[in-house]
C-alpha cells in the first residue's frame, strides 16, 4: 500500500512540477528591461521581416502564445506582445521559429499540424462515446466496446500529437530561436544563457503532457480488456 502511494506521489510530481517550474522561470525573466530597444511584438516583426516573412501577421491573443498556420499569424499574449522583457523576446523568437518551419514546409511541423486537426475531431467524439458505452453494455456489448475503442483511439492520437510536438518545439527553440537571437547579437551572453533556460523549461511541459496522456491511454486499455 505504501509503495503504491509513493508511486502515485512520484507520478503526481512528474506531472505537476514541470508546469510549476515553467511558470517560475518565465516569471523570473518577465521584469521590464529598459535596455531592450523593443517589445516582444517588435522582435517578432523584425525577425519575420529578416526571414522574408513580412506577410505573416503578429497579433495579440488571450489563449496562449502560438503560431496559427491556417491564418499565418504569430499570436502573443499582451505581456509578450507589449512587454520589454527577456521572456517576451525569447517567446516571440520561438513562435517565429514555427512560422519559419511552416514557410520551409518542414515535414514534422506539417505532420503535427495535420494530426492535431484529426485529434481535435476525435476528442470531440470521445466524450459522447464514453457516455454511451455503459448504456450499450447490457444490450449491445460489441457496440459498447467499439465506443470505448473510439475513446482509446482519440487518446492515442492525442498522445501521438504530443510525441510529435516535442521535436517540433525543440527545433523551433534550439535550431531556430536561439541561433536567431545569437546571430543577431540581440542579447548579452548572460541573457543568452537565461534564454536557453526559458526554452528548456518550456519543453518539459510537453514531456509532462505526453506522460499524462500515456497514463490515460493505459487506464482505458485496462478497461477495454475487461
């Protein structure tokens, strides 16, 4: 019993600590920097222009920093778009990295985008499948198992999206954003070290999300075998 409790506690820490660590790292470097010549939005526009992507828009969002390939738009939260902080600049460069992946037609980026679209639709169907599965169990056992199977497929697709997302994010961070920041001499040497730490911390959120999704899939497989 104690062993199971310790394993559960360890799993909880693995899932929760990355998010806490990321929030802490981002907060540490979110203080205004008067020595920076521009905001995160300015940095995004400058880098897009530099890489021949002036047609990619930069907008404010309230739903988290991201690049929208369908709209060809880099979206930053207000504190990043208008903030003169290390976090704002680094996050802006990272999202521009995704715009570069899109413009270059990089395989993993497009595979992840297409699979994410499929996962969204499957995850919309999965809750209904889970709800009707117990109702079908007594009258149509085969249909009940099919409904649970649909939920498992949705979770497996979500897991695959997370697994594909990690290398895409790492590439946008370490093969795109960091070289752009270093080559342009935008940041001092100490700031570059902090920038790397910010991007490393953010990558761990995708590792945690993959682990959580894997746990869900394992639980559903156990249910399906019963």
